[in-house]
């Protein structure tokens, strides 16, 4: 951009922070993303996104998946967030054996578009984005639903989401103890060494049942196809974030949890179609639609009640929603000039 005086001199004016020169796209990898936005900031952006979603200000169809071969799928998640000025789509490959190959379970990109011009303005590495926004969403739900005196956190699983939930939940509750369970004791010990060493009190549980015993907050972060958590292990006053099972073929807890708890979802429409725990409860008549107490956004805006006494069991069923991706991606776009790690390429 330039300004011209009465003479022939041209004065260059740098673009405003967060803007890109015409014909260029920002490429944001995991390192740049971490440089641009913290977990604490992401929690606040996700809080706002869930309110906007429940208010009807974000349009998004259900995620679409196509099988590639046994154990591999392509997922597409489009959305339009009018208030932010952006729309976008997240493209993911979902491979069951990703961990065996030393790769993230969600690989792909988030494409962010300007609503006014239709231009692609940023391409963001989707694995890092998904880890960040998913854990941030659980933290938003935990802040809204868990008892204020909750201090112990149980994590089932030791993958990517386990690590990020161990970062996020202590930002909204004063966690002093972490209880970890995974199928491999060796991997669990290594996870503790790498990611939980800053906690003074860490328990590697011998079973999932032992892990959730006396825990105030429970996060399930596996891709289990059958339940790893039995409803009769739960205790009064606990809060659960059901995170790992995001398709009808995955399930971390029995459908009985819906009627037993105050059960909240990120998006009612999507959960009714794709949340395996909820579908099982409805299909077997263990619960009715009224047992879905509301969306997290409705709770945050005071449209529905959350926890009403300290003995209730509360549940947040997280499928993940593109509203969360767009919210974080939009925030990243507005601060692109803050990181030298952002690449800018002609396009």
C-alpha cells in the first residue's frame, strides 16, 4: 500500500498487524501456532465460539467422513462464522495406526477464508490446532460445570489429547493431583516423565477404575471402540469430559451415563447424530431428549442450568466443532505479525 504526495515520491505504508499482502497466504505450522496463541487465550476464544454457536451465529453441517481403506478416513469440517468475518474448512486424515508410525492421529490443514473477498488468508496445521482447541473446549466446560473445589484430575489415555488436557484443566481448577491410566504401564510411565513431572502428586493407576476413584474431574482421551469407563465406578460430585470418541464407531463410556448425569454437548444436532454414548442411550430407551440438558454455549449464556448442587455428576460430551477451529484460526490471523515463524507465500 502506498500514499502519494503532490510530487513523485512514493511513501510505503506497512500493512496493519495481522494483515497479508495481496496475493500471499500465511502458512502456520505447529511451532508458529504455539508462538501465536497460548492455552489460556484459546480457552477464552473457545468460550466465545461456543456462545456464538448456540446463539445461531455459526453455520456448520455435520462433519463428513469418507473411508480410504481399513483404519483410515478422510474427514471434512466446513463452517461459516459471520461475526468473525471468516469461514473455513478443516481437512483431516484419520489413521488408526498413526501412533505406530510416530504421527498424530489427526493430520491435515485448516483453510481460513475472508468472508468479504472469498480469499484464502491462512493455512494452519490441523493437528496442533485440533489439540489446542479440543483441550481448551474441555477447560471451558470444566470451568462451567466442575465443583469449584475440584483438585484431582484423572486422565484415561496417554496420547496427544491427554497431554493437552493436562495443560488445560489446571488453568481453570487448582489441580494438585493427576491420576493417569493407559493400557501400557511403560507408556504411562514415559508420559508421566515427559508431561506430568511438574505435578507433585501423580498416580499411575493399575486400572481405569482405580484412576477415577476419588477423582474430581475425569477426562477420557482414548479412541476406544468399547467403553473403558463403567458408570457404576462414578462417584457423586464428579465432572467428566468425554473427549476421545468422536464417531459412532468409538465409545468410552456406557450410554447409561446420559440419564445418570447432567449431560451437556457442544452441538445438540451433531451429538444426536454422532455421539455414540448418547445414541446408545436414546436407542435403548435409557434416556430421552430431555436428558440432554443443553449445549455448553447455552449454559455459558445462562439459558440453561448447569451444576445445581455439589453431589451431581456432570458430563461434557465433546465431539469437536469447526466453530472452535474457526475461532482459534481467526485469532491467529489477527496476530500473524507477532511471530517470525509464520511463512508467507505467493498464491
